[in-house]
C-alpha cells in the first residue's frame, strides 16, 4: 500500500482534487488522506508510479514514503 508525502496539499480542496484524480484511474482504490501530516495512503491494484503520476497530473508534488 503506497504512501506519499504531499507537502503542497493543504486543504480539503487539495484532498478532493487528489482523490478525484486517483479515482479516475482506479475507481476501486481506497484512499486515506491525513491533511495534518500531508500523507496520502492508497490501496490500489495500480503501480506506485501510476498513482504518483496521477497525483502529479492533479498539480501536486508527491514523494513516495519509504515502506515500513
């Protein structure tokens, strides 16, 4: 389950934009957003690269967080 740090995500509009971009690629994706820590966690069958590109295409700067 990839996790991304998205430092330029700061409000609910940002959250909605990112979720919409991800859902357009994978309608079944389970997306968790923590605005306070700027973290987006995604359960999806898509690759981390595809998910990262979707967030970038929405206008944000995701950084893949190391897996734990």
